[in-house]
């Protein structure tokens, strides 16, 4: 059995990833500056984080700022960075109280020091959270992370990459202690239907759910509707019907053959290409 491949019966819990789109349009439609939409969007983040555990979500990855977002006007970028800092600082207490572990994935070297410091403080204060793992993707680009992971593996002389070794390197590219975890459900608000360089590797078998609702107007009701729709889908992972999982040793040569990932109820079994460090209660 390759050490970095686990086929696990996961604890009840979904990995939901959200592309939070529509802040600007929501604000403009109300005659407000775009920054007001982002501020309202931050309130939605708070509401969704609170609603997630009751819906069986165990990991929530939110796309807060893509590496391409640096191209926005300086004023808007500055407002967003201030908002992230304020959120991270002001929410830490509440996150700890609610058992939420906060992590940030993405590049940190281009973030201003006060934001980096606030992130590190919040990550360390919330490290014991076991109810929900909230991951904020800031200065995140899936393509850049994949390129960085491949480069790191090549520099380490790792030889030919496998899906598993690349996934492990990808986790490392996200930041200390981070991992690349398959997404169960990807939600995008704001009416667009694209992935925008978000978790491209991890969304290989994600179920996709799009809504026209703008992020500031999104709420627990919409999240519950998305999760409920997800539970109604049959996930076949390339197979035909739900099949019992095979042990990795029974897979094709080098493990490169078909990889059954079926889950009886579509959610309770998952293949992950990451090794979970002990003591994280299955959160990743
Ligand atoms: C996309 O909407 C949204 C962003 C680029 C920023 C996301 C930020 C938030 C939700 C605010 C707070 C987040 C945290 C984590 C505190 P857009 O502005 O591109 O909307 P548009 O397509 O209508 O212009």
C-alpha cells in the first residue's frame, strides 16, 4: 500500500468549497460602493461558518482573494486586505468558542505584514478547533500552486510524480500543515459558471452547484439547499454504480488503474491523497 494513499471511511462530514462572487454587483445595484458589498460579504462569511456544522460540513474552503485579484484597482485591493485583517482579528474569539479551526491557504509572501501576523495569530489560537475547519484562500491560484508543487518535487529529486506525490506536494505549497483534500461540493454564487483557478486538482470529482444569488444575499437557507441537492446526487467516481471500495493493493499496476471511489450514500466514503497528521480529528 502506498503510504500516501488512504481510502478512508470518513467521519460524517463534507468538504464544501465556495467561490464567493457577486459582492460588487450586489453593492452597485443598491447604489453603494463596491467596498460595501465586500463588507456585507464578510457578514455572510460569518453566517455561513455558523450554519455549516449543522449541515454536516466539516471542512469549508472559501475563495476570498485570487492571485488574479491583484489586478483590481489599488483602492479595492486595499479595502479587501483591511477587511481580511479585521475579520481574522475580530472573529478569532468567536471561532475558538465555536470550535472552528482557521487556516489560510495561498501565498503569504505578498501579503502585508500586519495581515500575515494576524493570520498566524488566528491560526495558532484556533488550532484546537475540531467542529469545523475553515480555510480561507487568499492570494490563491490553483495553477501557481500546482506549478510550485511540481517544481518542489522536481527539486527534491522525487522522480516521476504520481497523483499522490503531487497531491502531497500541493498541500505543502498551500502553507505549513496544509493538505490538498478532495472537494465534495463546490458552490459558486453570483451567476457565473466557472472555476476561476480555484482548487482545480481537488475538484476532480466535486459536485458543482451554481446559483444566481449574489454572495451578500446568500445565507444558511441557500447553503442548506445546495447540501440537500448534493445528497440527492449519485457519485460514481468514474464507476458505474455504487461499489464497495477496493483496497489500494487491489488497484491496477502502480495504482494507476481504476480507482473505485463510490460511496453508498454519496458522501460517507472518500479517497484522499493526503495523510492526515494525527490529532487533527480527520480535519484537513
Ligand atoms: C468576488 O466578488 C469577491 C471577491 C473578490 C472578494 C471576496 C471577499 C469577501 C466575500 C469579503 C470578505 C471575506 C472574508 C473572508 C472576510 P466581486 O467583487 O468580484 O463581485 P462582482 O463580480 O459582482 O464584481
